[in-house]
């Protein structure tokens, strides 16, 4: 802002007064203030002198100028003027500004997206925090001389090598701060501190703690000594005479030259001495000794994070995990539309800038260290510090230091990581392995996305015994690599130590809270009918960037594209994705799971004893960004964990060859004995293989011998027909009625002879048979259009809980799906939903029976696909009832975990019912018409014709095709039967005719 003053100053002549510092001319700002705690204000003077031929803008915003002069010639500065230009005329001109400033506004609100940073100043009877614009300031570096008059009971700190105190009046003392180095800003912190002091290697370490926290001071000083020792070894002598740890009444985490200012809530956290304290101490070198040239980007946070927070983990052997966490954060929060290059980072303003300026930047220093080697890395930093102390340094000063020590041209490195955006995406493909005489060779292609980077890729080859590591430099889209080895590897792993800034593979990316917070599309699910109850929570999440959606309005496309928060584990919608969420301890819990339909999205389920508690707890969720599960009790975190994820990009080179031990082959009866203690026994089948059904009845008969209390669950019947099954087993109906009423031929259709023995045995012994299946039309509808497509009525038939999270099962089903020539992902999602819905229905129907009949042992008969590996029915039923089970399969490949036992029965021919060898149609209600004949048809030979309507077979009236099937069940080949038909004759109407057919 310009004023009349500017013009008056312009007319002054050019005899300039300069101050010299280390050969450079530096402005001087001498500030003397008096603090009035009750009035929340300071009054003071600032005397500014400039070096020769300099002009400076003096910022006055927030200050009330009382008087101003240049060498006692008064200047008039009107109210509301926030900047003046000082252009001294003579060498010894001093601009004097007498001013006052009030800082009573409340400051220091905590921001969960940017903790540790507070704007504004504070003066009150508890303390003084002056950091921002509290004196007339000029741009760039100045030398400062500060005195402050404060009440006797106050201690004060500022940027100072030395602090001199003298009595002023009976109630006040004057503090003079000596800091003989140019610096951009100074601050003044004062409070009712107790001071503890120690000396370390000629450096005085002070702790300024509030009386209630004085017990912490000793620990802080000890740790400060350790950190100074560590960094002096790495970077050279600590640059100042004193260092202070100052407790702040505001929630800050700052480093100023000669001290660190830590919020009181922060210093009380037990882990701060192990993390943040060291970080702030390291800033004494990076930021407080070597200043940051913000114009060209802030390099200091990444470097400090790397050599502090990261290094402490590296020293404990978990540096790789720290780096992986850094990548998870980056990948969670940074998206193409909010990303900026590292060189544009100036300071942390939220999660995105932190992910770039701290996480990515630390990874860049890690790669730089690996590029030049550890020794060169620290020698380069030493040179960088030496050349740039007390001046503003930029990324290019870092590059200069590294190039001059290493002798390498590092232009490509700095431009790749400072100017570029995005992350390299690396993979391995076209693997070929072969034996070459006494050795082996492994050949493959390393590839990256179309955006190419120059990268040194660490590769681990794992052998059955031992391992081997190699690095490959790639700078093209794909690079072929060939390695000679002693034997063939069992696994290849890329970058298992997270040495590269790169995109994580899906398997390395666990479901964590930060992914939820960072997703672009996030939905807060309002549980059905509970909009009122959850309104305060919905409001909170809306402010966090979530969209509201009612449970019943969430569609397939939402799930496919978003992340979710569901505030109630009992929500039907959650149960349709994950089944039951396991209940845990605590009164508030957050469980984050991968979204089964969206590989980049997550679903967080909140679970709380009361809705009121939740509003307080949810605010704390952002602190736990790296976790998949957190639990609280009485406001305290009691549990936190991260779901397992792969370490490195892993490629298994082949399935291990498995074999079985022949002496362990058992007879079916040995096997039955072994499973007889289990309450549920699954026996898988291929539907048309009669020998499979034979083994089923063997198992049933044998178990029945020792336990009369058994039941049989069958996939072959649908739940709506349970009553018809019960009536048949109880002897209230005959087989004919039973088959008609269960619509067996319509819904299942396989030759009834395959299952007849089992049902006859059940009926003879009154063994309950459970209709496990669901209507086929629901399964087909879901496979076509997803669960969304089901009507309210159809939804009644399907279970509320559906667990879609078994990714191995999904993978196996995908293979089957692809074999059937379907390729669209959308179709596969529906196919998968349908398959799981089907399994879940059967598991629920089984569970329902067991709940009502807890004493019954159940033998479940179903297609092998619903049983192998337990992923179809067995594990789902187990989720519902925790009852141990055994799986017996008929035939099939021996694979680990596929079943408990596999039977290998020899082929057996099923009793075959003879056929009429006609094609039938039920065009009209109750009329079965012949519409075609099979080749060499016995019926055609007997004289039957097309369009004949079949009236009866022997004495059995025929009103449906089922009637014919049921009649034929009990006939044998070679039997002669009488077929009565009605035949339409031209002009003469219909006639009833009889034929003898030899089957
Ligand atoms: Zn920092």
C-alpha cells in the first residue's frame, strides 16, 4: 500500500547508512516493547536502519502507529495505513515508529487437518505468544535487537544466543535478547515458566515448562542432549550457544532459531520426546540455521522428516514400514486434481500438502541417499549447511552441494522428483524360467506406466532356501532383464523395503482410515429409517466432504465408485456386503474394510453403544489415519491395528507341487468315522455322477447307524417347498405328490433316480430333509442386473447378511466366469453377487434349521462348487453359528485346503428310467401333446403320431409332463404299457385311441 509518505521519502537524498554482516549489508531493527497483560497489548518502538542504497517496505498491518519520525523529523502516518516505504536519504537515518498493538482475539483453534499450526498472537495474564506481525517488519533478513519489559513473575524467550535480565521497577523486569545473526522474523514468548537448565557439549539446554508440567522438564532436556549429540555427529556442531524447549499455551509445534515451541497438550504426550522433539531440534540446522527460500520451494520439512521421524524408525529396523506408510498417505490423499509438484510446496496447510511436502519429500531424500551413497549424502549435507548458513537456500543449493561432493550430474534426479507429478507404477511380466545345464535362468520384463521415470528397482529373488537381491536401472516403459541363478526362484519381489516413491499395488494397500478421508467420492450412509437419530453425525461428515445417502437409495454405481461411512454395524446394507462385522471390545469402534466392488475404495463401519457418544468420538478418527481398526473406551483408545498387506510387489513363480502320502489313503468308512464327531458334514457332488450319490447315501446310512438324530440338507429342493418335503418324509403324501408339489422336474430337472435312494432312506427313517436352495429366478436376476434389481418381495427371500469380502473365492469365480467367455467387469460383479447370494441363502437356511434343531447332525448334499475350500456354504454357515464342520468331496484335484477328505469312487451306472422317446408340450392347461419323436422312437413304432394328446399311461391319468416322468420312474426297459391318446381327425372330430408301447 502506498501513501503520501512514499513521495516525501523519495525526495530524500541518497546518503545511506549501512550495517555490515559477514560482508553483506543487512538492515537493523531495534525493538523495545512493554507488555500490558491485562490490557492484552504491547506498546513499543521500532528503530529501523538500512544499508546503503536500500529501500524497504515496512509492514504495519495490525499495529496502531502512535508516532513516527526519521532522525527526529516527524512523519505523519495516517490511520489504516498498512505499509510504508523507507528510502533513507543519509547514511545515518533511522526510521523510528512508536506503536501499540492489541492481541485479545482468541486464537489457536485446533485444526485436525493441519495440527501444530496456529495463526495469530496472544497476550493475556497466562502468557504471551507473539509470532506474527507484532512489530514493524521489513522483508528479507534483518538483524534484530529486542528488549521487552514484563512482569517479574514472567520468564521470556526469543531467538537469542544470550538473554540478559535486569530489574526495571519493583514489579517489572527487562529482558534483552542477543542474536547476532540475520534472521527473517523474531518472536517473543513469555509465561509463568519454571526453568530447568543443563549443559551439553558447551551448549546450554533450557526447559521452560509451566509449573504443572515441571516434572517433564528433565526428560525433555535429556532427550534434547541425545538428539544434539546425534545430529552433531551427522551434520556438524550445533550452531547456537543455547537451546530451549518452551511449552506453549497454544497448540503449536514450531522450531525457531535457538528454541522449539511445543503446545502443552503435545508435551504431555509420552511419545513426543521420541518423535517431534527430535524433529524440531533438527530444524535448528534445517530452517533455523539454513533458512528456506520459499520462492523456490520448501525443502526443509522433507529433509527434517527424513532425518528425524524416519530415521528413528530406521534405527529400530522398521524404516521400510515408515516409508510404506508415507506412500499409503500420499496415495490416500493426493489425486491428479489436487496434486502439485514438490518444488511448489511452501508449507503445510492440510493433508494434501503434508503428503507432498513431508511424505513425498522424505522419499526423495531417501532415493537421493541411495543414489549417491550414505557417506556422500552426509558430506553433501555438511557442505550445504556450511555454504548456506544464515541465508535462504533453495533446492538448487542442495543440488549444487550434492553434485560437487559426488561429482555426478543430478539434474535428471531433481527435475524428475521436484517438477514432476504422479507416481511411477511398476510391475513385472512375461516371466520365463528355465534350467540351463547346471544353472537356471530367469527372464522377465520390468515395466512402468506410459509416464517414464529413471528408477533403480530393487528386486528380491526368493529360493526354496535363501534369496538373492539385485538392482535394475530402468528408464523406459519396459526393460527386459535376465538373471542367471543356481535354481529356479519360488517368488520374485519388487521393492520390499519401499526404497522407491512409487504407486502401491492393490495388495500392498491395506484398508485404512486415510483412504476413507482422502477419497474424492465418499458417502455417509443413513441407516434405514434413522435419519433423525444420525443427523448430527451426518452433519459432521458433510463438513468432512461426505455426501449423504439413505441406505435404501445406494445403488450399484455408488458402491462401484465411492468410499463409505456406515454409522451402524447392524445396517442391512453392511450385512449385504460383509455379513456380520465381528464384535469387539470398547464403546466406540471403527472397522475399515476394502470395498469389494471398488478396489481403490474402502468402507468404514462405525459401531457404538450409543449414538450420543459417536459425535464426540468421530472427531478423533482423523488422528488414526494409518489404521484399519480402532476401538475406544471411556474416551481412551484401547486398540488399534492395521490389516495385513503384502510387503513389496510379489509374484509367486508357480504353485508348489503337492503330493499325498499313499499309506494315509483311507476307506470311506474310516473317513466317516473321522467326520462322525462334527455337527455339519458337507459332501460335494457332480450332479450327474451316480457314484457320488452312492457315497452320499453310504455316509448317511453309516452315520445313522450310530446317531438317529441326523438331518439331510439338500441343494436340490427350494425353501418354498419345505412343507411338501416334510409331508413326504412324514408319510402324509406319496412320491408322486411329493415330486409334483416340490416341482422337482421344473426346478432341478436331473434324473430323479440319482437322488431317489437318499430320499427313500430318509422317508423310511423319518430323517428330516432341509430344502436349502433359493428360487432360481432370483439368482438369475441378480446375475443379470445385480441385487439392486430385486423387488421388495424378492428381497424377503434373500438373507440380510451377505459377505462379499472373500477375494480368493472371487478370483476363482472370475476364472470360471472368463471361461464362459464373459468379459465385462460389470457382468462379473453381478455374477459374483449372485453366486454369493446363492451360497449365503443356503448357509442361512441351514443355520435356521440348526437353530431350531440344535441336537441334529446335518449332512449337506450340494454341488462341489458350493463347498470346495469352504468358501461357498461352509465358511458362511460357520460365520453364522461357529459350528465346526467337515468337508468331503467326490473326485477332483487334490489341492491344499480344498476339503478335509476326497473320495475317489469308481463309476456306477444309475438306474435308468425308460423313455417314451417323444417330444412333449404342455400348450394347454392339463393337456400333454406329442410334438416330435426321437430317432427310432418306440412310441412312433407303436403308432403314435404328432399332435396326439396323451390321456393316460396304463391306469395313470396324464395331465402334465411331470405325470409321465413320475409314471416312468417305476417302469423297466422291455415293459409293455398301454398309451391312451386323443387324436383329432380331419372332419370327424377327436377320437380316443389306445396303443401298446414296448419300452
Ligand atoms: Zn518440521
